[in-house]
C-alpha cells in the first residue's frame, strides 16, 4: 500500500494535479467487475446466454464490464459523471445501447455513436464505428444519499 | 480472474498506455495481453471543486488461441516421373501467440493410384520458395517447425520418391499435417497454464490441427523407334543384289504424357552398303548431308537427325538410301 501511495503521489506530481485530500472519506464508491458472456446451444438449437467469471478468454469473446456506484454519504452529489476508457484490447460491442454517450477521440468530444465522425490522416471524415470508441460515459444529475446503481457496457476482445 | 486494486495509479498509467502500439492481427489481440478496465467518477458535493474517484482496476489476461492452417502452394498436380519430387506447402500460425507445429506426412492417401515414399520434410530456410538441397534445413524426427509468431507463415517442402514402376497418368496425393506442439483437440480444448507467459491455451476452430494435400500425376513418355527397309533392284524388282537401292525408314513415335526433348535419331550405314549422298529426309523434306545447316547430317559411316522436342502423340520419319556393294 505504501508503495502504491508513493506511486500515486509521484504520478500526480508528474501530471501537475492537485493532490486530493486522500485521508478524507469519499461519499461515492465505485466497484468494477467483468464477466464473460457465454452462449450455449442445447440439442434443440435453443441458445442460452449466461454470464460467467472470465476463466479462459480469447479474441472474439464477449465481455461485460460493469461498475457499481453508491452514495454512502449524507449529502446528495450533483453532476455525477462516470467515465470509462475502453481497454485497448477490446472494442465496443455492436449491440451496445445506441443512446450511450461515447467518445472516439480519447475523451475530447462526446456524443452518441451515430452523431460522431472519425477523420482519417488524409482528412476524410467517415461515420464513427463501434471499433473507434475510446471512452464511454454515463451522466446523472443527482445521486441522493443511500442511492446506488450500476452501469455497464458490452465489449468484444479484438 | 485476477483483480487488482490500484486506486489512482490508473491516472498515471493511462497516458502511457495510449502510446503503446496495438498492432492489428488477423488472429486478434496477442496472447498474454492484459485487459485492464477502470472507471472514474466526477461529481460536485457542494463544497469546493469537483471531486474524483476511481473504481478498482479489473485485470484479465487474454489467453492463447491455438490455430493453424496448411495450404498447398503447388498450382495443381505436379507432372512427375520416377525419382525425386518436391511438394511445397505453407503453414500459417492463425492463433494469437507464438507456437511451433509438429509435421507429419501421409503418402498413402486413400484413392492413390500409387504411393510415394517421403524422404524428408525441409523448411525453406532461404525463403526463395524453391527446395535447395544442402541449404534448406531438413527437419528431423519428430519434424517440428521453428516457433512461429502469430500470423507468421513458413514454406516447407515434402521431398518424396516416385516409384520406378509408376504408369503414365497415375495420380498420387501426399498429405501434410501440422499440429500445435502445445496440444490439439476439438475447439475449446484447454491446456491450463500452457500458453505464453503462463496464460491458458485453448484450441480454436481449426482444432490446432491443419492439413493439406499436394498432388502428383505421372507423366511417363515413351519413344518407339521402328526401322523398315524397301529394296529396289536394277531390274525393276525388289531383290537384294549388288547395285540394289535400299531405302531405310526410321519412324519414331512418342506416346504417354508430356513431351520429350532433344530427340536425336541416329543410324549407322550397314556394312557392305554405301550411303547415297543427298537422300536424307525428315518427314518427307530433304536434308543436306552437311553438318550444322539443318537438322540432319550424313556421312559414309552414319546418319543423324536432331528432331528436337517432340510432343506426345506425334511421330517423325527419317529416310535415307544406300546401295548394296
């Protein structure tokens, strides 16, 4: 723990950010998890989807990344934004919620995927695709004391 | 699943991670790659600037997919003859990690008209696509390829001997099989901890076992030479007496597949006869007796006609006259 704290402090110093009051209890907690979506087809051809712990995972597998949030404080918080950079080895699954707010440029610009474009090095713009997504984001105006919830996105291993 | 708690460490890690190249591979993300997911929340709590909190970082490692394809690089059945023949194959690691493959051959494929003997399997060491004895490395039993990186391919040669008693147009298939050294099995067969950097290895749709067939077709060409003689005596008859003119006809007939090159028809002038100058012909056309000006030459001792390349199914006739001494 001490080493991690040191690393954190060093990292923060490098990036010139203000050191937050680490000792202070944060009312908001975030807990991430990942599950592997497994589709099993039975003898009659019906397929059943189950979520399992990701034991063996290979390119093409579908993962569900989830984050549980909770406000354990006594005050409501406002402008609550959860930002999740997509790990490089995965792409956003094509059946992700089309209303999801995403970025395709590392978090500079945001919108639904359908509203975003990608500009090639040659300067030609094209509609953004799921594989272009670099970040996903969820926004809540208020999270009341004791309120908790979960956000998640589906991804395919590239 | 491995989970790690990194707290704000991800703040430092993220910019570095963006700089890392993530090459696109047909087989997907490289085995052993870590998938690390961290969410960050920002919010206002009504006092001071917006606050930030990170989730734990979820880390999972991509496992090693074992896959392979084998392709024949020969454009079709190789026209062959008794003796050594080389078949060419390409082996591609279509998995996502480094893997070597064990090679086996089957020269006795069902339906073969004849079976070859496999002498060696060699790697195209100098990468020129052609088997170079003494240069290209012979793989010794069990024949195993070098470790191939993901998406890497190599060319291998299967060196066979075609039996001497093969008949024209007989066909033979030779099968080359490549099996992942880590293991093979129906898609999804798992080898715990046997992947790169200790990740699990799992067979893909190819079952980590690929094979391809190279084909041979025997093109055995034979030449039949028939010699005939007709005699004309000085009295209008056909008796062989001194002064009779004997016309020899040498007919070469090529049968089988393909063609033969450099067919030369030679004959000695029989004893007690004399060549009649200027009587040498090829397929009815006159040839000079001199050497070098056309296909034929003749002397008091012998005649010789260079017919050149002769396609199967054709025949050529050479004639010359002698007088009986």
